[in-house]
C-alpha cells in the first residue's frame, strides 16, 4: 500500500510540474517597499472586498486590490510582455494591457488570460497589520 501511495504522489508531482523556461524573458520587478494606511483617503475604495486603489510606485504604478476584506493583492501596472508606454487598465477583476489587449487575472496571481501569453503580471507581496499596508517584493 505504501509503495502505491509513493507512486501516486510521484505521479501527481510530475504532472503538476511545468517548465519555467518561457518565463525567462518576462519583465522582472524593481525593488519596491511602500508603506501606507487604509485610512488614507486615496485608498478609500480599497477598504471594501473587490475594491481597489491606484498607487504611485513600481514601473507604471501599482494596483492594490482587496480580495475579500482581509487579503490584498498588489500588481505593477507595467505590461508584462509588450514594451508599452501606457499602464495596464483594471476592469472586471482583470488587468488589461492597452497595447496588445492581453489580460491578467488579479484573482490568480496575475496569470495571463490571453492565449499565447506566458508572462504573468508582476505581483508584489502585501502585508496588512491593522489598517497599515506594506507592499514589497523583498
């Protein structure tokens, strides 16, 4: 029985592994460390689940997204693949690159939603302590 379980877990691990070689050409994030407070009037819309706010920082600005009232996600608004001068636009829980119309899900870690695209949107770590928010990548 133990042998069968071992084979099962090895099989599951192997089918879940994917190559990261396509991600080598993806744009990487810059060092980032933003400290702010949810009580800041600029973040009023990010206080409710599903709400968001735009912040200065990163490459093209930062989208702070309130997932469920207690968990937050932050994404750089730089298009992951295209050398686009415009920041991504947020609508319907997706970031959209205006230069090539590629879309990225804020619910799934910036995963590309457009066929043929492998690079995710740049996601930053969000640490919430009371009303204090820290957005960082280190």
